[in-house]
């Protein structure tokens, strides 16, 4: 279909977040952000209702089983030797012709009975909520804000106040249904106009997506947005629960491991006077209380079953009301007492901190260090990077362009000691012991994590596009070359792609390791002088072309990972013995993602980061800028992150040399 081809081409540059974690915005494409609004209660007043397109969004397709098997085997080829591949191929063929076919038909039938959602939504929630590991390092990522361009506005109190007010404006705009719908515009001169918006608002919601499609605009799913606020992941045995209470009007503030709350929305639903909010935050910042001997927040770093038992102990010890305050708060604002020393320190601070001054279960923590460095740390089960990055973009734009207070603002003359409630918790010996163990476990885990940074300054997006290459494909190829150079292997690699173009879409996996990247990597690493520059350029071009194809397929819901995941989930849910296909060592290996990668691009974000998803892996957050490439990479002791980044730099250098017809370095 021509329509599908257009959408595929468009989404070839659209990445998401899951162990995506981030959402980039392509150069040349335009995203519908807020128009400047004059009313301080709102970001803007969209002509088109926020959820106008939701009803008519296309449904996430279930791929054909034969396509999934073919794509799976293509992804396995570079990871296996001939004998291993023959075994895996036979198991896959048997699965596709036998039990896999039965499961696929059941999945399709089930999907037809649930047209209000997507086939991945329920299983994906379960994947996150049933996981028993700590959510810190294992799931929660961070994205750091760009500093306010006006240096004096980066004062901690000023920026905390402005970001809080801007976040509340986002909340009010969203709940009033006047937040601009999330739309990507291929032809903004036609679709991102007042005239089109005046037209499309009168098209029924059941048809509105098609109206947008006719002018090359693609609305995205916004079903996750309501979980941004007043939401918390509650620990439960076996499976956690998501809790939301939209009636709550208070903010949760953490400082030095102490908990404070105060109302930021009044009884009429209006944002409180920003000078009052500033006064309350100033009062909290002036509190001399030290970190408690038993910092409760550490419990949110624990194994989920352990935390579930300790939470029940908290409830049984008379803490129900204060826990309700924590769980229902609009969001958690974390005020740190130390400045950020450098970019590596920033990564550690925002990814995990010291465990005492974050409530990791909140949908998001807005963190501000002593010097005003800001970041969002978010819990991943409720949603992906699409909603979080939109929120971050809007908060940055609004807080910098329409700040609620200035560095010269005088805080309101209010009695903050009456308005601000400092929460106290009843802790028995069991809880004290649990907190102590949680802190010990946390400290042990984070001490193992290493982070390093790379900036490759020879070029970026502009140069690579002039070579008719996908910038993302080239960077992914550099990761393949680097790992081969360092560890002499090609390994399972994960790059996440958003499927937010579909109703209740989540993410799909791009598999960057291919027969093309393996051949190209081996040529560069093992036989750099055997091939001519033209031959090596051709190999890079083949990698780029294939990577772009995989990206397009994933964005259209035509990967293989989510389909196979749901077939296994279905087999388990009906009590079927695990099919042989899933017991293959090769299946376990391809899902042991040693290279877990994610990219993002936004003027509001300086960097993001996450931990490896396996003990012997790398967590690779990267950005391809116009004229340079940046990477923030994490690892545990099983891998050497510094050496890996040296290899990445050499790989990029070698490719740029080939593209510029220069000699490859030794």
C-alpha cells in the first residue's frame, strides 16, 4: 500500500523508549508543541481536543507467523555457527508449522475480541509488573534537562519553582483536554496550521485519524499520559499494581531523605500562587534536618516481593495515611543538597543517587541538584518515553520562556510551617532492619556500576546524510565493530522502536546485529587492508540500507520480538508446556541483550542513561547531533566500559576515514 509506504518512510527516523527508554525527534520533521499561552494556569489552549485522534488510531497489527519466523532466523544468523543455526532453523520451522501456528491463531482470535487495545498491551504490563528485581538500575532510566539558557534562572529554588509550576500547567492543560495532540507532521505547511486544526476539530473522532493522514500527519497514542501524575507503582507479591488518584492536590518533596507535602492546587482546581509554592520550597530548603537513621525511601530500591512484605508491615504499623500521601502526590520533587561535579557524576546522580532521596516507585521524580541541574527519573511500567519526553519538552519550554518566578522574586509572606506537612513514619524493628538491608543491597549494587562518556567530534548527522547513510545505522555499526574488536564476538543487540503510531502501542525491537554488520565489522577489525575504500563504503551502505529496513518494519509493528513474546505469554497463560522452540539455547541467547541501546534527540535534553539489562552487558544511550556523536555507556565489572568507548571511537574514526577515503588507523 502506498499509504503504508509513506508511514514506513516517516517512522524510519522514529525511535521509542522501552528498554527503549528514549524518544528522538528527527531533523526535518516537525512536532506539535505548545503555542505560547497567555493564561498562566495552562500551557496553551489547543484548537484540537487532546484525545481527538485516539478513537480512530489504527490497531497494532499482528505480523504473519511466517514473517516472524523469517525475521527471527535472519537475526540469529550472525550470532550462531552453522551447526547451531541448522538446529535453531529446524526448531523454528517445526514451531511455525505446529504449535506455533495454533498459538498464533489463538492470539489473532483473542485480538479480534479486544479491539479497544493492542495485543501487546496486557502482556507488556505483566512483563514489567511481574518482574521481581529492583526497579532501580534494572528498569528506571533518566533524562537530564538542558540548563536554562538564562544562567541566573538555574538557581535551585528558582528552577524548582518554575519547573513545578510548568509541570502543573501541563497537568491542567492535559486534564482540560486542551493539550495539543501528539502528532508528527510530514508536511507541516499543510497539517500544522490553524486552518487545518479548525477543520479537523469538527471531523468526528472516529474518522479524525484519516483526516490527519490525508495531509501526511500522523497522530500518536496518548493513552499513557494520564499516568504521568498522581501515580505510583505499588509493590505486591507476584505482581505489582499501578495506583492513580487524580483527586489529590499535593506535591511530594524529598530532601535529605525527609518527606514533605503541601498543596499546589487549590480547592477550585487552580494552581496555587507561584510565590507561595516558592515560599514553601524555600522553607523546605532551610530545614536543617539531616538524613534519617532509617531512610524510608531505600525500601523502593528493594526486590519487589521483599518491598511488598515491608510495605504491608508499614501499613500494619499505622502508616496508611502517610503512605497514601506519598502514593497519591501529583509527582515527587527531589531537592538534592550537593551540586553535580561533572557529566559522569550527573549520570550516577540521576540514574540512582544514594537511595535515600528518591521515591523510585513514583511515575516520575523531578530531580534538582544544588546547582540547579535537573533531570527526570521515571518508572517504566506505566509507559514509554513518548509521554515522558513530551512532558519534558513542554516543561523545559514553558519554564524557560514563561517562567512563573524570577531570581529576584520575593517569596510570598505565608506561614509555610502551617502549609507544609513533614511526614513521619512509625518504624518497628522489622522495618528498621528492612531499611538497613535495603540500603546495604542498594550500595552494593550501585558500587558495581561504571559509567563513561564519549564525544566523537569529527562529524555527525550532517556528514552522514551527505553520504546517503542512516546516521543511526552508522552508530549502531560502530557498536558492533567495537564489541568485535574488544571481545572478538558478535552478540545480541537491542534497539527499541516506538509503536505509538498504533492504539495502545508500546515498543518493538530493532535487531542491529545482522549478517551485514558482522561482515562489515570483520572487514574493518580483522582485515582492514584487504578491501578497497570503495568496497568498504559499499559494505557500510549495505548495513545502512538493511538497518533502515529493520527500523521501518519495527515502527510498523512488523518486528518479531513482541510477536514471539506474546505467543510464549499465551502458551503460559493457558497452561501449555513450554514449546521446544523457546527452550532452544539460541532463543535464550538472543534475548540476553549484551548491547542494550537507546537514542534520543531533543533540545530540552542534554543526555539520558540507563544501566545494562544483563550483568555482562552495556547500557548504551547515544545521540547523533548535527556535527558530533555522543554516547553515555554503563557497565558492571564483567565489562570494561572505558575500553569499549575507545573501541567505539576508533570504529567511528575508521568509518569516517573510509568515507573520506583516508587510511584506516592501526
